[in-house]
């Protein structure tokens, strides 16, 4: 079962997704409150750190970027300094952005003041009146071109004035005409304007506001959701319920999933994460039940973090395989040599690559898939924790060896895994003499450890194409810069 989940997660990579929605900056001001102001009975916040993150549809885009998605973003910003910060952050991730500027409104900013891990105040700077007809026309004209390039459509409505009924009607009709599944994250209580969407993802509080009643049981949630599905021609309604999990409802069926997270630190942006993974899943050939299962895993990852966080690929694979403690592909060098002798007797073409894999990412997946296409058996050598410290310093690795082995063990295109404590895997390469040695094309052949030895024994070198904008260091920096 775990293997199937891993394969399903990997099938979400490299999709093309169109996103339309309210774009904003989430600003976190973190500090301590140890004093009361003499000017009034309010605490004084001694600021220790400020963290700025993409919010709204920007957080959807951030999550999609971890899946190596080609994202086509259409949104609205003010003509101000905050807009420049937002655009700079978008430029750092894999997104094709079309931003329309509205001089009449500020870029939406949510500033959260946090003391001792507790939010004590939120300040919003925004203008939520609907955009005018001129901007509506620009939005649709740009969106239409990008939708045609995409596999699925996300509409992220934070009720800030961009997603008008007129725009929704045009986008949904155009997407349906071109057979693009539509995922809507709704903040408006007027579900009529989302009519015809493929799947809509309210949280339980939002659903209760729409139906104007408290929903205490799963039966009540399912019953009211089916009424909305029939009334507004949705295919599915996915209700997220925090620590109660989520329920997927269609006209005839329902599926309840328990929450993955045992502890919830922060639900900010969890809905964006769910929408991102639903959209990537709808763009693939996966069944909706499998898609929702993956989205539930992703939600469990992000609620264990602070702020509007994202679910990284390695974190997803760890969570999906947390009950699988048997590292079936991990062997000692002595065991590896016996297996290789057997493989060679069967004329298998043996490939070899190595790395730290300290936060596995789509770039690693791309390299490993390229390697597997060129060999029948793929061996991956992994640096131990002490080996990584020798080359990268005392602050690494961020993920311990057993965690990294667990992630790699879940990948279907790896046949055998071995760890090494030396600074390089040269001794292993000399002993197993692979037919093919694989490294990224960012290495010159003269820089590849073991290249000379492999060629001397009759093997070949593959310099695999690398994906830009992906590295473990980038992910670790992003985590450090957005954690508090």
C-alpha cells in the first residue's frame, strides 16, 4: 500500500496548472511580551524576527512549486512597494505570472503579531470592493490563453474583490468547454457564483455559514453537501474539518478521512495546500479518492509547521510511509556485492549514483528516473550523517540517515540502497564496478568521483539533465527563513 501511495505522490510531479486568485503578503512579526504599556493596558511586543511569505493564491503557487509544477498565475496587485516584494518572491519559484496592477487599491497585506507562539493581533491592509469591468476584461483575456496551456484550473477566492461573479462565470464556462477540471477554494458564502465547478473545498466553518446552521455530525455535513452539489452542479465537495479530518462528497457517495496530524501547531494556509494537491491530482490520471488521500497527507504535514507553510516532497513521502519501518532495499556492502554478482550473471545493466538526499526534491526524482531508463538495476549510495558533516559542515544534515533511507526506500525506481561514511563513495564504486555511473550535468566528467575507474572497467558515464531552481540547500534555506 505504501508503495502505491509513493507512486501516486510522484505522479503529481511536472503538471501544468492555471491559478487565478487573490494574491497577498503574509507578514509575521514575532517577539516576546514581558511588559505592559504605561500608555494603556496593552502588552508591549519586543520584536525578535519578521518573516514575509506569499499568501492567498501565492501560497497555492508555493505548494505547487514543490511538485515542479508549471504554474500559470493570473492575479491582481496594487502599485506599491509591497507588490514589489510579492513579485520578487514569485520570481524565485517556478511560476509564469501575469499580474495586473490596480492603482486604486493597496496590495493586500496580513500582518500577524506573535508572542510566545501565540497570535496576539492581526492587522489587515486591503480594499475589498469588486474590480471594475476594465480589469475584469483584462483578467479574462489573459486567463483564457493560460487555461488552454494547463491541465487543471484553480480559483482561489479570498473575497478581496478580484473574483467577481462575472469573472467566475466566464472562467468556469471556458474551462468546462475545454475539459479542464476546476478546483475552487471559496471564501464567499454565495456558492451560486461557483456553479459548475468540478470540486469546491470549504472548511467546516465556511460550510456552516453557507447553509446557515451548525453541522455537528458527519451525516449532517454529507446531507447538506449533497444538497449544494445538486443545486449548483458540483461534481464533488470536499469539507476540511481540522483535527476531525476531511470528507469527500459526491452525488451518490462519501469518503471520510481521519486527520493525519496528531498535533496541530498552525492551520494558516492548510486550505491552500489541500487545493494545490487536489489540483495536481486532478491534472493526473489518479482517481479522486487517491487524490484526496494525498491532499490529506499534505495537510497533515503543514499543520505541524508555523505560518503559511508548504509540504515538501520528502516530507510527503515520509508521512505516506511512516508505518513502513522495513527498509527492504537497504543493504550492507557485503550483501550488495552478493546481489550484484547475481545480477551480473543475469546480464543486468547496473547503474550507480550517490548523494546526500537531505530533503529529496523533484530534481532528485528527475535524475533518478533518467538513470533508471538507462539501466535495468539502479543502486543509490547515501552519505551517512557523519559523511555529510565532513563535506557540508556541522549544521547538516537536517534529516537524519534513517529518515533519508526511508524516503529513498519508498521510490519504485530504486533497486538497492547502501550508505557510506567516507567523504566519497569511491571505495564502493571500485568494488561493485557499475556499468553506468550517473551524476547531474552540473558536474563535468572530470569532477565526477569514480568516473575514471568506471570507464577503466568498461562502464559509461551519464551526466543527467538537471531541473533548475531545485536543490536541498534552497529548500533548507526556505524552511529556515519561514520558520519561527
